[in-house]
C-alpha cells in the first residue's frame, strides 16, 4: 500500500469576544498510541526521515508500565522462518550499535553480549544445519561439542535428557553432542532502552505524554480525522496503534473489525540470586528440553528464568486486571529445570518473581504491522513475545509505510511479510521460540 501523504499542519481557531483567536483543538501529523518499545522506536524511525509533528500518548504513568517493562529483552535470531531471522537480525543490529542508532553518546542501555546458547539434544546434524542456515542469513554463530561448551560456560550442564518435571526424579545425565551459540546475542535492560529513547525523541520535538489514554477516535469519510484523549483532542490524519495488550480496545474505538485474534497473555518470570558456586559466565540460554530460558541480570548477580512452552502462554487476561505475582507451581517446576541445567546452584536464595503481559497473535504468533482498511490507521500488534528484539525493525516498517522513504539501516524484510491483510504464516511451533 502506498505511503500516506501528510497534509499541511493546521490549527482550527474561533474568535472570542474582542476578536482574539482561541485554540479549539491541537493538531499533529501523527499520533502514536503507546510509549513502549514499539511505539517509541516507531516515533524515532519516523523522526529520522521527516519533520512530522508526532505526539505519543501513553496511558501509563511512566515508562515501562506495559509489556516492555516486564520483558526479558532477550536478543536472539534463531527462528524457524528466514524472514523472521532477518527481522530479528536487523532489530538487534540497532541495539548492538545503540549509540549510533540513537545518535546519543552516552546511552543508559547496551546490548549485554552474553551469547545466546542453544543446547544440543543429541541430534548433531540438525544443530549443524541450523548454524549454517543462520550464517547464510548474516548471523554470527558458532558450534561446539561438550568440551567446548565446558570451556566457554563451565557451569552449564550439556545433558541431552529432559528433567522429570512431574515427580522430580533424578537421572544420570548423558552427553549433549553439538551446541550452538549466537555469539553476538544477549539481552538489554528494557527500561534503560525506553529512557534512552525518551532522551533523544524530546529534543527532536516529539511529544510523549504519560497518563494520556485514548478515549475516542473520529473518522471523516472512513479516514482518521481526530483522536480524543483524557486531556483533550488532537486533529490528525494518522494514528498508530502500538498499544500492546490494549490494542483491541483501540481497534474498537476506531471501528476496525480486526480478523487477527490478539490475546493479552500473562507471562511469569522468576529470578534468583546467583551463588558464587556458579562458576564462569552465565549465558542467555534456551533449554527446550527443560522448557525454560534463563539469562543473567544486575551485573551478573541474579539469574532470570522464564518458560519457552506453548502451554505457559495460554492464560489470556484482562490487561487492566491480572495477577502480577508468580504461581508457586510454576516457580517450582521452572526452578527444578534450572537446577538440572545450571551446576552449582545449591540452596536457592532470593527467589522472587513477577508477571507481565505480551500480546499473542493466536493464529500464527507473528506481529501484524502496517496499514489497515481504515485510512490513516496503522497497527503494530501481536508481537507474541518477540517485540523487544524486533522493535527497531518494526519501527522501520511503520516509518516506511507512513512516510514513504527508506534510509540507511532499514530492515531488509519487505512490509508485506507482516501486513494486516497477509495470509496466516505457516509455522511448525506456536511457542515463543517460533
């Protein structure tokens, strides 16, 4: 779909008694609903290629209150589809070169390049073929046997048997064979990234308003004409839905009958203190056999732990009313899996956790990005747990669709791959590892 041409800015006024013009409604070229990582990356990508007046409305009281603040922000590229690999590669490139991406000399956030370890399951041929595929797509990867793994990450157990997550019965571990590491992968502190984006957007003239909930949308001849929010009205021809788990409410205000089931989903995270007996660096690690992923946090003093299982991504909730704690059974099972995978944990200390949200696209667990049948209404929703790493690339797709201009660093992925009117993507798994 062709980029939407923005009309000249205007301001509607009336004459008060005495003939003094008074402003009735402010104007903007573009309004973005949502100041999470998707909304702010979109704002920056638009600002890089235009002088559009952009206003970002965020219903939360401050940065990180939605999905982004609870994200584990793992930056990995291994996906089943080549185009998703490329999208992740291009998004992560922005974090790897974060100061240049922002044009900011002293950002708070950085990509902690711990490496992303994909443990072998005894099928060495599959691991080697996957590594070759990722290399051909421009991803830095290495493969290694158990001895190489022990040298790099001495505390990681390479066992190729799944732990007993029902009864907790022990087993004799067996060799894992060949393992793969994305050598440039890792994680970012998500709230630091939001703070950096705020620091660069405001000097560019982008207004970000917190405690600003969209309460209504007006159309004219089927196109966006104005946005009403808790503090007034903004006349605008373009509205971007980057509202995360609140995306469906905004679609309803616009009158869009979205064919994609976008489900706000409760995601549980556990974290523990890292004991001194865990030797050597802890990677960002995907352990499909144990049904977990984990990574270090807080300068390596903690370990963060979550699920990679589809059955743990089925608790659809009201984004304004859900349990923000962690279920005891969930924590016990995941910690048992971690104790199998990470040597030296011993008696666990500092066990705590929280729950956040992300929005599952319940058809194909891929984002829906771009123009919709409503003129001037763009969406970036249903990221299904992939949103943080993809955000700079998704922002690129939105900016190209709205402004109609490519710039250096834009993702190589064509916008049609995630378009609103695309056919569902055929995938082998619907979990977060898709």
